C-alpha cells in the first residue's frame, strides 16, 4: 500500500530517504510559529477540518468546488475538507466576538486540503500558520501583522537577504482605475488583467486592457514608480521604526484574491525567486459581514504561511537544525536486582522533566551502551550499592554520587545535566 499522491508522511530523524519529510523539522517550525505569535499577543484557536460546502462557496463562488475534497456525508449534507481556515474563523468571530475585547488577535496551525495537481511548492495537503486581527481599521494594525510575519521568518534564521515582503493595496489600484476614467462594469475585468500581469504574455494583457480603455504602458509605469499611497506610507513608516524597513518594498504587481481582499495586501518571496510565495495576506473587511448575513460587520486582516514552501527554503539555506533523539539520560541496568531502584530513578527524572531512556527488557551491558550512543544520550547512569555512577558520554568522565544528590542535580529545569553544577532540587 502506498500513500495518496500529494500527501506526506513525516518521519523522525534520521530520515529513511532524502525525499522523506521530517517530523522533527515540522515540530521545530511549529514551535517557532507558536512562540512568535504568542510574543505578539495572539491567542491560539482551532476549528473543524470538515465544514459545510456552502461556507467556501459563499466566500469564493462555485468555481472553488473543483479544488476541494467535497462529498455528501451519511446525512446527505454537502461537506468539504477545509481548503483554508479564514471562513471558519470568520464564522467563529461572527458568533462570539462580543465575548472578546477588540482588537481580536488569533492564530492557528491547521492542516488544509485542496484537490489540485501536485507541483513544486504545492501539494494536496499542507500545514499553515494563520494569523488574523479583527476589529481595527488603522494601518498600524496592518503593520503589526506584517511585522509578525517578518519576525516569524526571522525566528527560523531567515534574513533580509533571504526574503522580501512585497506590499501593495487594492485601494491604490482602485484609485488608479478611477483616475483613468474606468467604468464600474469593467472593474472586475481590469483587476483580472492586473492579477495575471506576471503570468500572462504582454501582448495578451495589452489587448485586454485596451478593450476596457487602459494602456499596458501606463499600467507598467504605475507599477515601476511604486509610489506608496498615504495608507502604505504609514505602514512603511511603522515598520521602519521597528527596524524592519529593509524587509519590505512597494510592489503593485501583488493584488491577491479578487473577490476577497479590500485594502493593503502583501506577499513574502525568497530573494532568489526560485520558489512560490512563502506567505501572503491582507485586509478583508467584508468577509465577516458576508458570512454573518450582515449581522456582524468587523474589519479584518490576516495572513497564511504554508509549511511546504517554507521548508524548501529552510533546507536550501541550511537553516534546519541537526535533530537528535532528545535523550538526556540513559539509565543502564547491568544487575536486574537493581531494576526496581532504576525504575524509581527513571520516573523521578521524568517527573523532573528530563528525557530518559532505559532497557525495557534485560540486555547485555555492551548492547545498552550501544543503544545509549545510538540515541546520542549525554549521560549514562547506573544505580549500584554506592549510589549512582554517572558517565558523561561526551567527555567519558565518570563520577559517583548518592541518588539524592543526583536527583537534586538533575531536577533543575536548566543546565543541570550538561554542566554538573548543583541546582535547586525540584523533587
């Protein structure tokens, strides 16, 4: 039996093949995502992986159905595996926003599913950091969200030499459209052309723009000048005050979802340009109102950062740590008479939040030593009549101490076993 196309299996390190996905790397990324989001005052939430199909068609139209894993369940309800988290979040906010002071700052790390052709940087499932803010229109909140995105990438070792945030605005393009005499009925067609400028042949874009009264040369001039609007200027000034200005540039090629975003939008790309967008988001002030049937009207903005492209970037930059088993102490048992005492020591060490392994069944001492080396344990300890024999597997130095002294030493939350400096007992 083989796994389905476009889905992944995650293995502990060392990996069985160069193409395998690392569970340790995933945990490392998730830990940084959570740590930085919490530093910014975001609270974690979650929602169901299976939702009514209408939740997604209400936001994106019927055309999204072809991209979903959707079916009729046993109750003959039309449902879909979640392709994104924002509709679920908007529904949750609409029903519960009165219980939370504004602005509401939440994050999640969902697994998402889309029935698409697998390709570089895109699979049929992925994990994603979602961070959103509700209840505030000031551009300072847009800057706060972009700063979170930048600092999340910085926490993983990436620098301004590795990635850039391309900042744009739907409002800037709407102002351009209106200033050139654009007709209301041509608005969607105009934004469609702009959205595809980097992917479409110039002559095709020129023809489509000309059909609605615009010039490709003038559009390209507007993009190249990259003059920030007052709104975008405020965001740039805010980020520069934080020392993050070098990570951001105005780029009006970015426009994002046509029927979704309402203001500033942004995407993070690797500087080399080898990968798809690392992350992207923007302001979507109308979604809560849409999904609540007009009952709740809250401004909102957010971004998503997927793990597939991010992991490719971290690997290419050599920024993933060398993952080990994480075992600090291996408790050996050479004399089975000492097993009860050793089990008591194992439990005491684990109660002190140390990572511990031991031979679950009787085995020869050389096999136990080999196992400790395989696990890359720092210490091997053995209970005997004199107390505890402690051996540093890095220096091969040994010392003997009482069980009580060893537990006092190991019971600290930081450094005890790596430095052998007595700590305050926690047991």
